[in-house]
C-alpha cells in the first residue's frame, strides 16, 4: 500500500492505492482518494493525521535505524526499453505459441529468448554466464539453465517462421514498402579446427585462416533494417550464396519489386542471370578492368561524360565510396566554379554506356542481359587510388629485396606488383617489379563502374542506391563488434543456428531503437545506446523486512531514450513490487 500521485489538467491528486498481481499483470487498486495535493499541504487535519500515524508506526524509530539498511544490490531496469520493442513486434505471444506447437517443454520461450537477446545487447557473454547474471535485471522472470539451451534448439527449427513473423509485423506496423534490397556476405570464425556439416575451412574475411567458420548472407532494406539471413557451410563461395537468398525472397515474402544491390563478390554472370530469372533487378559493382577493349575505349573516351562539381572541398568527408559528393551541384554551376581556384574544386563525372552481358549456361546456351554500365570518375578517388597503389608498390619493393618472405605474403594481396623471375622451387628465388601492371592500374585511377539492369532508373538514384550498401557493411560491423557474435560457445549445428538467430533478434531490436531515436532527432551510436541503458539502474536495499529500489542517476541520453519510447521513468524511491516492467 502506498500513496500515488496522479495528474488531471494542471492539478496533482493523491490516492492511497495497493498493488495487486492479476494473471501476471500488476494492477493498482485505489483504496481512497485524498484530494488535491496543494489543498492537502495546507490542511492542518492531514498534518495531525500524519503525525499520529508516525507515532503509531514508530516511524521516528525507523528513521533512527537507517544504519540497518542492507548492502545495496545493483539491478538494471533500462532493459524495459527493449522489452517495449520486443512486445511491439508481438514476439512474446508469437514465441509462446511457437513453443506450444513445436515442443512439449513447459518453460516460457519468449522470456528465455528475451533474456539471451537482452544480455547480448547490453553485455554479450556465454549462455552459462547469461544465466548466472540473470539476477542483475530487476524483476525478470526466473529461468533455469537448461531452458536457455533448449530454447536454441526450438529457435533453430523455426527460423523461417520467426523471420516471416518479423517481416510482416515490421512492414504492417510502419506501412513500409520494399523496393531495394541490399545483400552481402561475411564470415564468422570459431576458435576450433574441427569441421562438420556447417563449420568448415574457407576464405575468411577476418583473416582467421586457421579456424573453421560459417558464412552468413544478410538481407537488409534501404534503412538498414534486417529482412532475413542465411547460414552456409564455411567453405561456400560468396557468389553461390545468393541462390538460396533469392529463393527465400520469392517464396516467403510478398515483395512485388526488388532491386538487389551488392558488391563485386556477387557479380558473376550466372548470379545476374538468376536475379533476372527471379523477376528482380540488380545494381552491382563492375570489374571494369576485366571488360573487353571496346568497352575500355568508351570508358577512357572523354566524350559523353556529364560533370558534377562541388567547390571548397577541404577533406574527403563529403565524398562517398564511389567518389560522388553528397552535395553535388549540377554542371549548370560550372561557370561559377571556373572562377574559383582549381585547388578548391573536386571533379566528379559519369557516363552511361549501353552494355550487353553475354552469359553461357551449363548447356552452352548463350543468354544476353541488356544493361547500363555507369562509369564514374572522381578526382578524390583518383588521389586515394594513387596513394593505395604507392603503398603496395613500396611493400613489393621490400619483397624484391627479401624474396624469402614472399610465400608468407602470397595470400595477402601483396604480390600484385611483383613479377616472378625464377620458380618457387628454385633455391634462389627472385622477383622484380611488374611495371606493366602498375601502368595499367594508373590508367584506372579515379574510375569506378556499376552494372545495372535498371535502364529507366535515374543515374543519381542508382549511385545513391549503391552508396547505401555501406549500411549492410555497417550491420556486419555491428554484429561483429558491438553485438559480438564471436566467440560462439556452441558445438552442435542446432545450437549454433539458434545462437545466430539470437544475434539476429538482437540486431533487430537495436536497429529498431536506432530508427525510433532518429525519428525523434536523437542521433547516437549503438555503443552510446548500450552505455545509456546500462546506466539505468536501481540500488536494491532492505530495511525492516521491506525491499526498496533507489533509482541511480542516468545520463542525458537515458532520458532522451525514455522520452522517445514514451516510457515514464520510475520514482526515485519505490517498493520493489511497485516496479512493473
């Protein structure tokens, strides 16, 4: 029983209420309405009543024994932010229904999965440590360690159903539409050399060549929001992963129009044909150095380029990965730009070339894809290309002087500018600098190519779409760093897949919170969000058999997050049973 303050209009009112838990939900039952707060303060009758109650309950004696407070236990309550998002996707009810249909297990799948997701978001650790640290969250339901592991098996078996639920909840909830899908692939290594049906040795994007790994293909929308993912055997080549991803898109998601945006790793002729056969379009980086000589002549021919310029650029911060300035001015400003110093002006120009991509399938039948090849030239990119090349040339010169080190560098891309003079088997290895390749690369300084099936799409929209590919790269960085997918502490295929689904759900909640904050014009990194939520804590103390929460001071971002989520912060001091997640 306690006194509760409520507001109506510009006045505050006091009530005597008690907390009741009905069907697992805490309700407040009003026992007495005391009236307006201002009037109570002025009323001498209430003062005499308070004094008498203090005498009856020995309040003064209790205050004198403040030293009898128990040692404080710190509890996190910031998790309520992610709990609100979890419920907004209706994952609580959906996972419970899933558990009932999938297993005879008598534990709450939603509570168990949420604990693992929450721990992954706030402080990634193993499932055993997650269980041992579960008490640090204020009033989360009690769970048993086997429930965590069994949850992974259930989640693994129902991955597609969970993704489908998230997809339709997400796009129905916000009336979102998908027209452009970004796809990329990365690898996650295990601290092991034992391979199996899923883990295997392969090309590692993290330079962990002596460990088994799995390959993940991730699909996101233009906001960087996850649509789905696929896990592949660790030896799978990037280009072969897209088939499964496309099949899932077409079979599971009712998406009318999709344009796949991907980097060079997915740009094989067979992949492009599969994308077209599936009824989708594509925007992919082009390997312009490997195109035929006629196309190269068009690339280097200055005729046909449209120039975009931007002045007073002092750093590369305004130039995207393709050299496109984020605040380009059309060439109508060219007259003004010519009056400025050339040192202050960065050049960006593009050309659209009609291109026919010929593909020979397994039956030797030739298929033709009519594409646009968009070639861009950026002076900022040219400077970067030159610096990168000179760095590699310098390393190559050192290897010429120390040929015994060559084998150690063969897998690191540093033999590009070396030409072998003697065989590796010979005792006296010798190399020289390959001037021919250096000269060829110089010609391509500043040039970049993009192939697309979207012949009616505006050039700038295509460039912007490709530039947005950084969001999926950012997503992988988030999963590998902030959310710490590695190390993976599981060894069976089912548990490994369940672990990755927990990581995916964590990514889903974190990205959704970022989007909510951006709508409220609150821009912050995932690291800052984690820090803010971790600082939202109670000190739990006990006095005379009663347990209390004393709220610790959060930071400025904590308050902004609560406001954006429309969550009322708890009182500074409250009985533990007054806190309702």
